């Protein structure tokens, strides 16, 4: 026989307090507040990518992606709190450089043909790292997961150059400028009372910015700039919010890496829009 366990009585006041406190994921996480360094890094990386793509030179776009990947590699270990930051940084930097080489060596479709080899090099380095560095074997699973996420962010940035649709009105230019504009929302709404609105507000601003940029560049009105701006800005601000739960985001290196990563993480969306007939 089983007996029902009586439920604890919950007053209205306790339920209101629970709902009010539900926004804090971790009590030890830094409080929600504007982080100008993260926003500045996002804006600089996004505009650098927009300028490179707008030039129509694929080499310049690859260089911009590699620079962003190196920036992420330099600060990612701080963000994830690894016990072996030097080793993780080396693995991620080697991956970023190998990604650039793979993209440069493939000058025609399919542009991503050699990228798996670059990513495999990073995975091999990630697996060998704990074998040669004892500190890397502490919290092994956590460090492997953090390194894997860093590899995906950096290698995923290669999708920015997975299409030959470059130049003024291309998806890379539109989303990059939209990301730079939407990042400013962080400065306004990343506060304890307003942070719950930061993602929908950034998505709205990103969508409007995408449409406006596409119109100003002289192209005909289409649906894909709004779609790309909304989804891209939402993905970018979500990653920045996740990284803001890490104490190291208050350091300069961690903040810059968080901003750069929030731009690279949008690359798969650009690949999707550039490849599918969504115009």
C-alpha cells in the first residue's frame, strides 16, 4: 500500500517570491548589469566581418573569421574556468588557424570540403591535451565539453564563407550590421528589472536593422533579411546572456571572447539563408 505525501502549503506571497526570483539561474553568478566591453567586442567583430564581406574579397572574409576565432581562443578558457588554460588556448588557436588554411585551399565549391580536416585536428588536440598535461585531467569531462563547445563556435564561423554570395547586399553584410546594432540593446536592458526583455528586444531590433540595411544597400524588399536579423540577434544575445553567468566575463579577455563568440555562433544561420530559396 502507498500513501500520499501531503503537499507543502504555498501561500500567494511565497509563489510571487518564487516567480520573482526565478530569473536568477545561479545565485553565485554575476548580477545583470551593462557590460560595455562585451558589447564593444561584438560590435567591432561584427563590423569587421561586414567590411570584409562587403569588399567582395573572400580572402579578407576568411582573415576576419580567423581573427575572431583567435580572439575566442584567447579568452574561452577563462570563461569556462579550466585548470589548464594554456593548453586549451593552444588547441583552439590551432583549430582557428587550420580552419583558415582549409578555407583558403578550397577556392571553389564546395568551399567547406577541407573544413572537417581542420576540425578533426582540433579534436585530436583536445584528446591529446589531457595525456600530456596533468591539470587537464582534473574535471576531465567538464573541460572536454567546454573545449568541444569552443571548437564548434570557432569551426562554425567558417560557415560565413561557405557561399559565394558576397558583396554589398549579401547575407553576411546584412547579419553582421544587424548584430552590431542589436548588441546596443544589452547596454539598455541588461539590468536586474529589465533583463527578461533583452532577448525579444534584441530580436526585434535585429530584424528591423536587417530590413533597413538591405533596403539602404539598394536591393529589393525581401523576407530573408528580417528572418536573418531576428534569429541571428536572438542567438547572439542568448550566448552573451549564457556567458554572463560566468564570473570571468568581468575580465577584459573573457568579455572580448564572449562578444566575438556571439558573432561566430550565428554563422550556421547565414549558411542556411544563403543556400535556401527564402528571398
